[in-house]
C-alpha cells in the first residue's frame, strides 16, 4: 500500500486529531486554536483535491479505491471506499468548511466556547459518512456528525437556538433509532452489514427472508429521508437553520446532502443486484416525496417573512429537486442532479452567510416596520422624497446587493449562472430521455417534475426579490452593518466557485456523467471491495 | 422466550413512542430512553435468541455459528448503548437550558393557551 492509498483515511484522521488537539489547549488561546482549525481545514481541502484528481484517472483500479481498516478483509473489518462520488462530496465538504471557517473567524467563533473543536468533529463525521462502506459504521459517523451539529446549532445560545435545537435533537434521536432498527433487520436477514457484500447477498436471499430484508431497507430509507429533510419529515429544518449562527447554517447546507448521498449510494448497490428496481423504496415513492417536498418548500418560501427561514426553505427546494430527479431514474437525471447538488449547496451556503451580513444592522423594529409598510402601502414615505435627493445607496449595501442579486439568480435558476445550467440540465435530460431516447412521449411524471421545477423557480424569484426589496430598496433609517473583509471574502469565494462552475460547466458535467454512470453499475464497487486482499479467515484457509 | 422478548420490545417501544409525543420535555426524554432500550433489545434479538451458547471462541468447538451465539449484534448493541447514553445526556443538558431560558418545560417553550 503506497502513501497515496493511505490518504484515503486522512479526511477522517485530520479533523479528529485537530479537534482533539484543540481540546487539549487552553480555551483562552484563541489564536492557536483558530490556527489549528485553519490548517486542518486547508489540509482537508488539499487531500480532497488529491483524492478527486486520482479518482478521475482512466485506470479503473485508481478510480475506485478501497481502504481496509486494520487490513482486515472486507468480510471481517470495516472498509473505506473512495470513488468519484465520495471524492466529489469530500471536496464539497472541505470547500464549504473553508468558507464557513473564514466567515466565522471574523467574529462568530467568539460567540461561545468550543466552536473550533465541534467544527472539526462535524467535518470528521461528514467525511466518514461519505467514505465508509459499512452500514453500522455509517450509523456511527452519522452520530458523530449529529453530536457535533447539536453543539454547533446551540453555538451562540439564546432562546431561539435552544428551542430549535431541542426539536432537532429529538427528531434526529428518533431517526437514529430507525437507522438501528433498519440496520439490525438487514443484519438479521442478510448476515452482513458491508454494503458491497449486501449487493452480493441480495439475489441469493431466501424469499421468506427477503420480505423482512425489504422492510429493513425501507426503514433505513425513511431514516435517511429525515436527514434529507424530505416532506413530511423536514419541518424542523427551516426553524433550525434560521436560528443557527450563519457559518454553522452554511456548513449545515451539506448535511441534508448526506441523506441524499446515502440514498443514492445504497440505491446504486442494491438496484443492480436486484435487477433494476431500487430496493429502498417502492416504485415511484421517492419521486412523489421529492415533488411534495418541492411544493411544500415553494409555499413555505412565499410565506416566510424572515430571510433566514427563506434560506432554510431553499435547502428544502434543493433537497426535493434532487430526490425527485433520482426518483425518476436514469443516468442523465442522476448526473444533472449531481451538478445541481454542487451548485445548490454552494449557493445556499453563500445565501446563509449573506443573509446574516444584510440582517446585521437590523433591529426588530425594522422588521415590524417593513411588514406594516407592506400591509398598508408605502405612500406616507413618498412625502419627504424631495428632501432625500442625493442620498445614494451606501457602498457596502451596494456590494451586498450585487452578491444578493447573484444569489437570487443562482437560487431561482435564472441565466447566466450555474443555477440555470443545473436546472437546464435537469429539464433537458427529462425531455431528451423520453423524446430522443425512444420513449416517444414524455411520461406524466416527467411533465410533473418539469412544471414543479419551473414553478418552484418562480416562487423563489418572487420570495427572494421581495426580501431583497425590503432590505436594499426600502428606505429605513438604520445603521449600516459593520462588515469585515474576510466575511465578504467568504461569500465571494462561494459565489466565485459558482461562477467557475458556470464557465467550466462542460468538463464538470462530463465528470458528473461518468460519476452517474459509475453509480449505475453497482458491480465495480462490489467487485473492488470484495477482491481487496486483507487479513482474515479467508487468507488462513488458503495458506496450507 | 421469544414471546417474552417480543412483548417486552413491543411494550417498551409503544410506551416510548407515546411518551415521545407528549408535550413535556421530561416525558420526551424518558420516551427516548425507553425507545432506545427497545431498539437495543431488538438488535440483540436479530442475532437470534440462543440459550447456553457462548459468543467467545473455544478451540475445542468448531468455529461456526451452529455452536456459538452471534457475537456481532452484541457488539453492535454495545456501541448503540454508548451512543444513546451519550445523546440522552446531551439532550438532558439542552432540556435544562431550554427550561432555564424560557421558564417552561413545554417542548415548544411556550405554554399552549387554554
């Protein structure tokens, strides 16, 4: 095993060691702790880039790499697997981590103790969940990331955060029991928890066991839908994300994607093995749930007065779109959904950071004023308009306004930015699959998805524009927010990545297509894990 | 034995879910604890119930599951117990914080008006 192969475990080890080291340091040495946090997050970014570049190589042995923990063979130990999808998710996590940390360094990390260690443990849990090839280990990494997220959601304290976190913790503890029930049902029937071995066992399962096994996978699927905040399991999300501090909410943008990732991954392994139909949900359910999530989120967006909640509902829109897209199935839809995942995660994270900057100068009285103005009309204001000649929009509000505009375009999927390309790819795949592919006509489900995507885009435009007008155009005598360069830098970094995603849409989309194609064939994943030599009884049997 | 175990799991899970849906935070935490006990027993049960079979290898007995209790669910239960214990402790802290901040032990932090 070469050094490059050892890198596979680095995304788990680096934040673990960094977080542990921070706990050992005296809490008052903020600079040292922050420096460790920065170094660790940058190292994670570097490792993720190396892993992604390696996974892009042509050689099949390099695109799918297996790491045996303790060198136990897959049937005895836990394996970590890096393929294109896992490497992509690792890179996205590290990028978000960098932006959120940069933003937090300006002021937020001083709002409470243990921000940095919890941040590192959250990164560790996320990376572990993306890498692991074992169901129970997945549960453990989920608990690691959830435990860290409970702490981070409470960061800064206050009544709203504690109240929202209370609901969040109860719901996730209940979902964790569902994961455990699902996992133990799967073990009880299939006799293994290794995802690759499961793929091999499914076709040879006894029919009487098979029914129980299907119940197990469905319960597991429901638990991950709670994590993906699908309707009707996602009511907790907008309140929590609106209450959480901005950098935390930005990093949480990827947490719903973990649920989506697991559904995609388990779907890929079990689908091929069972001959075409996905095991996690009965036919059409994932699609229906996705559509319902999108409709709920669109209505929620239109009804939200508060920008934080608006951003939270945007997380739901992206979650719903991806679920509906993979529910419809097909390589083209999966690759478009992956492109949408990257674009929407970066955008929503940028939006959360931006919302905090815009709202910073705001007092609760402003909100009341804005609502009253909307309700009773704003005529009274126009009286003293003559006196106001000469007051331009302050520079800082102009910069924020431009960033807000970019976010609005990205969220709604309007041209020219990557949000548009993502939705365009979804819709064009939808039509192409059925028109050119041989289906003749677009299926009813296809039309439903098409219209819901467009309608939710319209709802986003209306809701975000209204929020933008209230913040940037209505005249309120309020103090300008004091904003530090690094905070703007973090928002700019995320928006710049979206622009880069737009410019390089061709190569990125090709990468997504190869990734989606790799997922379509679950077989290479199963083969790579099972053929990896390691210690264990198998080897002993072979030696005379 | 199967009947006793399954009734136990059912009663624990049923009471747990009922308590989980109650409005007081203390009821919720007890509900979560009961639910996690039920799940722990359930995981244990999925390794098949056996009497008098050790989970530890003995060199004089052949190493197949016919002669041993499945050790893996027992290891899983151990991990699940530790995790649920830690989460209950963490939830207890949040519960107390919510009680302190809002002066109410209602899960929504506000008393529903009559």
